[in-house]
C-alpha cells in the first residue's frame, strides 16, 4: 500500500495536471484581440495661430461633411487649456482655413458635433462642449446651431461633481440602432479615472439618461471617442461590425519614469456601450500623442490627434487609414 506522503504526491500531481489542462482549454477558448486600423504617419495641420489663441493651441477636431460656404468639410476645434473653441474649413481634410471671426465661444473646450440628429430640423447641428474646464465646476453642455457659427447653449448634459472633472464629451449616433450616445471622462485627474456612457433615443434627452460605467482605472484614461466600422455580412445574413473606443493614456504619470508619455489606447466592443476590450497592438499611437478623434469619409478613416512637441507646445495632427475589406 502507498504511504501518506506518496498519496499526497499523487494527489498533487493529478491536481496540477487538471489545473494545467483546464488552463490550456481556457486559453484556447479566449477570443483573440481584434486589430485596429493601420494608420498613416501623422501630419501637422492647423499650424497658423490666430491672435485669440494666445499661448494655447488646437487640441481637438470634430469634423462634419456639410458642403457649405464653399467648403466641403467643417471642423470645430478646441484649445488645450479651455480658452475657447474655433471653426476651420477644408475641401480635402488636410488643408484647413480658420474662420476669421473665431472664437465661436470662450470658456469652452472639446466640441463634439453631430448633424442630422433631429429629422424635424435637419439643418440643426448639435454640440457637446466642456464648460469651466480645470475647475471644480467642470461640466458638459448641449448647444445647437443652424449655421455652425452662432451657438446657443440649450442645457447641461452632465452636471458638476464635487472634487471631480466632467469633460471630454463625445457625441455619437449608432448607425445600427439610431440611438444617441454621450461618452465622457469623469475623474480627479490623479488616481481616479472613469469613462462613462449615457444613451437615449433623442439627443436632447441625453441629460436625463442614466450613466453606464465603461472603464475605470487608477491610472490615466480619458478623452473617449467612438467609431463604428462595418464588417462583412455573416453566414446567416446579419450585419457585423466593430465599435472602437479611442482613449488617451499616460503610463507612469506623476512619476520620474522616463518612459512616461501620452499615448492613444484603443478598445473594441460589439456595442457602443459594450464590454470594451483592448485591441491588438496597443498603444496604437505613442510619442506624446493623445485625443484621437475618429471619422469616416468616402469609405476612408480620418483621425485628428494632438501631439505634445515640447513641454509647452501642442500641435494638431491628421492620420488616415483604409477600411477593412468587406
């Protein structure tokens, strides 16, 4: 008969074998991370400063194809420290002309714009904008405009939260459901960071929508923007696609680690407020780059990110990518 020590060894061996086998099956069952788009090298845009911008710089760009005023594309940009928002227009998405009477608003940051959100008023544009940036009363408002130049503040979408910021709003209309999504950052900018989503059947009802937590971290994650990319038709005839959530991260922030820098990290899910998982190849952008705004025009991806060239100088950049073959 086996002694107690031998029995224990046999038992441990069987247990380790079962655990190892289970781990192998588990690893095989895990879905592979999806890839992101293959971006071109960044190119500097909006390089000519206007007097009102002072020592601040274009930091974000939300673009629509409007075909108004002799320009095909209209882009609304915000400065890095919240001094105001401006308008620039283009016919090729690379060469931009700033509106001579900028700024459109002061004490404003991070405009995100939607067109065609109200079928009863198809010419009305809707804006989500940060107000009181970098203050205890940081909040997000909804504004409207018929000409893209004169903005009217309608209501507060996200009220201030004590000791936290509410900012980086991203308006998104889901092409599959038609619902509207407001995705934004809330946190203390030190050790508490959240990406939150609100959704409603109407853009004007986003203020009343409940909040859904998408991501939570003790290290920097902010600046969310959403993009839906169509995929091939499935075998049963259903449409497929991927929702990409772009965020900014800062590894080793608030430390002396020389590897610390702004980067762009992308997540993917099968719903605009779904279970977002990191894509393959993160970080997608590095080298002091952040705040990637994602767009599709004429079946091609166009993105606008900000690049910290020197410790006190941001520039706006443009990147492109082909879309996956359907």
